[in-house]
């Protein structure tokens, strides 16, 4: 049973070896960054309150806020792969989102309990791989179970596991070996006949509009939702690496070309990410750290879980072609890294990687701006099995 998620090493190896079924792709991703906050006594929100947001801190960013019975709340943002900006600092955007007056009035005076991040495979059924082979079957989000129309995935992932369990029991009772043909007849057939498959089919093309623009994405999603998938936008999708624009695209009246070059050069020289400097020039306010609710990214890392990396493991984040890193104008993999495990490398080349900080969110995989030289559907980042930082149980 392979259920290691959308960035799992086993699932990705299978996809690299067998490819995807004709017409399928995994071009749509997002990193979900979540904070669990202990709400202040002044908060009047009732348990069960659900708040969803869109359009802040950037038009492409979505947010969520769920209140639990123990006076805590789970909140966070989704940063999508179709966002063209090379400055994808998920953590800082999360803090700006938390400080929006509508959210801040509920959480001011609270404290951060834990923090975490993970990648979501948002191609849904379009990203479905071959579901089985001799001796194995795929389940969960990595098998294309996310419903991109209802924005749900946990129940769907669990359901795929239940269907596989039913199929295995059936084969065992009949004494049938777990061959590819037997699993297709038992497991894949059950998935296709399940009501969940019908719902995933309806959502199959719902997100395509986002490949062009935020507004087209919303229109396409609404169209697919209203017509139950009968009508949708027919837009060609591309690998996320092709969506990332060069740093010069950030130039505005406040930021001259020479200024952006100075920021980039300083980042290379000082081996620091550049999003803070870019956002400062663009007029974003500084985050007023208080050490309790708003804290540095590194302090939050310790809140997310005990940073433990067992000895004897090689780095699980590497690059296929170092020369591509040297010529990369954006290093978006570094900017989006949820735990600052990736930092600028020597002379702007291959980023440095600290596996003890890595929380295995996988955002670097689809935020690398360089396509693989051997696989046009992959980036230059290789994400393998390894040992690194851990999330807390509640994240």
C-alpha cells in the first residue's frame, strides 16, 4: 500500500518510472501553512466557527480559520503554484494574514501553540497516477483523491484507503494473488463505481482557469460547480516551473531595476532570502514580533515540533543539475521554504540545505523555477526519502 502523500518518495519514484496515464498531469499545487493558536479570553467566537478568506495578503492567497472547543483555533493560508510571483514567502504572508483587522481582533493577546506546513496536490483527479501494479496499490492524496471543487481532501483520502481494504479482503477470501490485473478488477473497479469518483470527475477541470488568471480561475470553478462539471474552461496547463516570472516582474514605481538587482546581489553575498527586502521596498510593514503569537520563522519552527534528524541519512533535498541553479534568476525554492532549510548557496549557485530544519512540506519541488533536463514535467529539485524536522501532533 503506497499512501505517502503528494511529495512522498515512493509515490514520486513510481510516477517517474511509469509516468502518468495519458492526459493526466500534476501541474497544480499549493503549500498550506497552518498555525494553531490559543485564543485570548477576549475572543467571543463560538466553537465550530468557520471563516474562509480570499484575496489577502495577495489576490491569489486563500485563508481559513476554524475554532475548536478548547478555545484554540486552527488558521492558515494557501499559497498556490499558479501564482506567478517569485517572492513566495509563505510564513511572512501568514503573519500579515493573521494581522488583518478582521482576524486580529479575535486573536490579539493569544499565543502560538504549534505551526506546520505541507504541500497539496491540487490537480485532483487530473493528477491521478496509475493506481496499482503487481503487489502494490496507491491510496490517499498522492493517488488523486483531492476534490478541487469542494476544496476537500481528508475524507476522500481516507475513503480510498477503505476501498483498498475492502478490495484486499475480497481478494484474500477468493485466494487471488495481488497482481496488477487482480487489483484493477477489485480496487480500481471499486473506486470507479464509488460515489466519490463521480464527485471527483465533476471537479476534474474546475481549476484550469487559474493557469491564466485569478478571475478566470474563479469563473471556471463557479462554472464547473454550477453545472456539476459539464461546463468548464478549456485552458492548457503547464508545469509550475513555467509559471514563475523573473524578479524584474516585481519592478514597480517604487522599485527601479537597479534596486531589484541590488537586493538580489545582497542576498547572494549575505546568503539571505530576499523577500523581506523586496516587501520592504514595496511598502509592506514589518512584523511586530512579540515572541508569543508573532515570532520569527526559526522560533516558530521549534513550536512546530521538535527538530530531530536521525544520523546516518543523506540530504533528501538535492538538485539534478547544479548548473541550472547557477543560472537561476529567482531561487524561488529558497524563498518559499517553509522552515528556512534552504538558503542561498555560494555565488548564487546550488542552495545550501539543512535537513534538521526541513519539515518535508515539499514546496521546493514545485517552486523550483528550473525544469528538469530529463523530465519536462519535473523541476530541477530532487526530493528523496530522508530524515528531518517533525511537525507536532496537532499539526
